[in-house]
């Protein structure tokens, strides 16, 4: 497949890039610093905090699918994901590319947004600890980040594209196992997910039409 990958040098993006190229996919990596990419990877230099519409359109044109690992590297970077994803959506709409798979976060289903003003108090996939202890604490600490991700999901739902949004819990740097749980429309049971396994699931979703128009919980 011809794939365009955003945030290819990030925590999840680098795993998507490695796994996609190992599987024989043709990957165009969209990054701020092409010098951080492995040799031989087709790169497009772009900054999603100040997007160039033509550069993004050139990057996605002709792709079979777009994948995005976009997210803040630090708490101070919160707020980059929704506007960056809107710019990607606009480029896809301009070029007729329809399939997009992104990464969000497990708490987002309970975060209010203009497109989801009355979310449930608890995600149906969460266990007792996440519902009443861990979840509220994490949401308080990362409130701005989750609000940004909720706006991103609003943009996807309104886009008319064939989108999928993965919602992992706390991410780890453990190696790829291929052993993880997923759940459509709800969080998956578990408190951790490795970045390598999230990348694996995002690539697998490209051949799973049942994930289109869905949020997908994932956990190890």
C-alpha cells in the first residue's frame, strides 16, 4: 500500500514507519526534521503547527491511506493535535484520499466537546480502578491534552472520511508482541499499551473495514 505517515519520528510514528516498511508498504513520512528519518525513507518536510496546505496536499496525494501518530511530546505542547489533524483532513479532502487512522487516548470518550457535549460519565470498557481512581486523576492532570484530542475526534467525525481513532491507555516502550486486546466503540480492558503494539493495530486496521467510523480501545 501507499501510505502517508504524519509524526513519523514520534513515539508511535517511528514504530508505524518501521513496521510498515518491513511489510513492504511505500511510506511517505511527513516530519519537521527529515534528518531524523532512516536512510531511504521518502520524506516531506512540514510543520503541522504552521501547516502549508500545498505541501500537505502533495504529501497525501495518491496515498491509499494516511496514518497519524501526532501528539504532544510534552505537556507544554498540548493543543497541537486537533489543528494539525484538521490540516491533514483538509489535504485529504482536497486530493480525494479517504482512509485515515489516528491515535487518541482512552479517557477521551468521557471528555465533553462541541461535537459530543454530553459524554458518558464512564467508558463502558473501564474497570473499577480506572473509573473511580486512576481515570479522574489522569484526566485532571492532562485535561488540556484530552480536550485537544476530543476536538480532533470531532473533526474526524465531521470530515466525511473513512476514519479510525485508537484510544490506548498509558503508553509504554515495551517491544512489539502482537498480543493485545481491542474493542470497538469502547475502551479495552487493561491499564497499559505498548507503542509498538498500538502501531501494529493501526496498520492492521487498514484491512479491517469494521473499524471505519469507529473509536477503538486497545490495551495489552
